[in-house]
C-alpha cells in the first residue's frame, strides 16, 4: 500500500491544502480570495503563489478535486520530481497569463496536458 501512496504524497498534500484553505476561506467569509490573482495589476503578482490553492467555493473545489487527483496520479507515475516540475511550470505560466487575461483552472488543464500523451 505504501508503494501506491508514497508517490502520490505531493498530490494528496496539495489537495489537503486546497480543502483546508477553502474551509478557512468559508469561515472568514471569503476573505482569502483577495490573495488570488488580480488581472492587469502588478499588485496581483503575489496571487501567482496562492491562486492554485484558492477556489470560488466548495462547488468549484469539488469539481476540480477528482480530475486533479487523477491527472496528478498519472503524472506521479513519472516520479515525484516530474509532478513538481509540471506543477511549478504550469502554475507559473498559467497564473502569469491570468495577470493579462483571467483563465480558470490552468493548473488542472496543464496537468491534463502533461498526463495525457499526444495522439499525433
């Protein structure tokens, strides 16, 4: 069992942080959302670090959790290092793009692209 869980620890840790953040955000009446990305504003740069963990409610989080777990697991088959590299690259590039034009779930779509091999 440990052989299955150990490679998944980064994915499980991220999901735990996302759910914990949403519980705290709900208790604070949505005040954590201000730490997300603010498009077309330099003071929104700090949101690049926090945006992957912030969601616009439990519905949004529920919709993202299962796909994130599945795609994260697929990426983790290539090793923890690959998962960390993909997550950092996708998170950084996707979130910086949000500064120009807001796009949701870039981390989820980026993991999809890394987990699903090209068919051409």
